[in-house]
C-alpha cells in the first residue's frame, strides 16, 4: 500500500510538471492543454486603461493554409527560429496582443535559450521590475513575466509589468474593451480602435464620424471571413460612412474588371458578394469572404521575412526609446543581473531521486527526506540544478557572479576552451567524485547529490539538445540521455544504505 501511494504521488507530480512546463505536446498529449483563452484579463492587464487601439491574435484559432512553396519556406524559418531561440511559434505561442509600440505574447518560453540568443545579438541581460529581461540601445527590449513575453521600449515594459501587478491595466470598464465585447473575443484575429486613438492621423476624415472601428478575422470552410463594425454618432453619419465605403467598393470592382487574371476574378467575386448595412443607431456592419484560392495566390506573391530576422530587426526600431519611470539611464548601462532560476531540473531531480531509492532493497533503502535534506547531499544537488541562486537576492552581479548563478554544468564558461562545454555537460564531474568517495566514505552523499543533480540537468537539456563541440549533431541527443543515465547510476551506487540494516 505504501509503494502504491508513493507511485500515485510521483505520477501526479510528474503529470503536473509536464503540464506546467509544456511537455504534453512532446508526449503527444497536447490536446489536453486548453490553449484558447479568448478574453485573457492577465494579458490585457499589461496595457494601460487609456489604450485606444488593440490587436489580438489567437494563434490556436487562426491557421491560414498557404501555398506549398510558402508553407515549406515558413516551416523552414520556424524550424530555424526554434533552433536559435527555443521558441516554437506554432506550439509555444497561444496568443499575441499589440498596441502602438508595445506587444505581449502568451505561451511557454525557455528564457535560458532565448536569453542566450539575445546575448549573441548584442543584448544585455538584466531585470525589469523583478522580471528577467534583455535590453539593447536603440532597439526594442524584451522581458519575460511568467508565461507572458513583452516586447517594447524599456520604460514601457517597466510600466506594463508594474501596472499588471497593481491591477490597473485595461479592464472591463475601458471603452476599448466594451467595444470589443460587442464583437466578441473568440475570433482568430480581433481588434480595432476607438475615438481618441493615436491612429487618428491615418484615418483622415473618417475619424470625425466614427466612434469605434472594429474588425474580426476567422477561418471558415470556404476561406477567410472578415467582419467589420463601425459605430458612428447617429443614423445620418452611418449612412454617410456607408456611402463612402460603397464608393470604395465600386472603385475596387472597376479596377479588378480591367484585369482578366484568376486572382482578379476571385477578388471581384468576393467584392460583389460582400455585404454592407446600416442600422438605426448608426452602426455600419460589413462582411467579406476571401476564398482559399485567393489566399493561396496571395501567399505565392508574399515574401515572408525570416522570423529570426524579425527579432534581429528589433535593433533597427525606433530611436526614441522611452525613459524608465525612475529616470535612471537605460539598463544596458547597468551591470547585468543573473538569469532567472529554472525550476525544471530540481523538480525532475526529486523524481529521479525517488527512482534511485526505489531500486534499492527494502532493508537497505534510506528514507527519502533523510537523504534529501542532508547538507552533504542537498548543497551539491541545488548547485548542480540551480546554481548559487542566492546571488539573485544579495545584489551581486557581473563577472564571476553571473556564472556562479548558473547551474554547475554551465560553469565551463570560466574556461576559454570550447571543448570544456562538452566535458562539463557530461557525467565526468559526478564520476570523479564517485571515485573519490571510495576511499573517503564521507564523500558518498556529496557524490550522490552531484549525480542526481547532473542527471536531472542533462535530462532537461536533452529535450532541446543544444549542439556540443566534438559531438556530431546526429548524436547530441544520445550524448545527453546517455550521460544523464550514467550520472543517475553513479548516484544510485554512492547513496549510503540505511544505517543499522547494513550489518544485518
């Protein structure tokens, strides 16, 4: 009964960790994760209550079919972007919301890999309002607040994170939220502007008639359906806006009739079938449907920029960066802060420790907490999985402190030789201490803690399989998995048996 209880608890912890860290997709159980959150208050909370324009993309609901050529190119770029940043845009990103000069993505992001890529692009790691961030002069900065990745100027990011924690973001009483509530949030793409938006300069005279302009894009069986709603001051203004839109449609129809290509014919049919109506309150509603043939033809002519280049292109963004709220210089001039603590290795380490103990006989098996909380085991276990993370709260940063704050396998950065990375990310260190524990029995707990810690960290790294010097790319995964198993075996051999039972 006791073993069954331990198995059930272990299974529950493992399932919860897999759900939390986003491993269900890798196990083929991604359908169990509810990814669509049409109206996410936590996402909206990053935007100010006076926001007048917003675009929300629910990527799980909008999967536009592309032409074969465009689809192959897009898949190559997504794969390359994933290899560089650790972000699989198709599986890891659930939604994206953007306003003027600021965007927030919801999903699952590996800050360790993303920050390493940003550093290679000239970014400096730091913290904004306690959240790990990367900043770069004359570029859009990046911050990760839980499951939300923020992109924008440093001052805007600081304001957004602080605003959310104070609960003063874009709420249900905002004119923009009320306007989108009428359209509905469950669309592949929904957004628009309300009166007073900074987009007024681009709307010309229309802005004087329209109180709000909203649109929704959805994927149907026939193609893409675009629905638009404009709220005016009354019926007369609504009729005037409708007449102007009808004039624009007739102009487009005339232009498409001069071209006999298949794309122009499909566009002309879509314009002819489009609906446009006005009600007594001055609301103008319109719907237009684009068939997949037109979307496919458009994708052939659309030159999609590389996703990696888009992130790299942030360095050429607006030169006028918003200053920080405290009036201090940009964080790029401050010493970088250690990276955030990754809880996946220590959680997996606890599971591996239970597995190692279960393989021992009942008469010699020590108690789990007797092993875990022994200082000679706990200290190397924590350093191997999380590093000297206390430096995050002592104010020490820069130089050696940034490396010491990393897990022990990453301390190869103290050495200039690239091959040191391959040796450090292996079972070599646990093997050395396991050999030393043979004549010095008091080192057995220390060697066991290192073995479990290295095994957990290497197992987590195996999921991403970053390249290693001297190891062919085809064998990188086998290297991580094999060394993780070797480290766990060394830990199992060095765990001291229960005292009082060994003699018997």
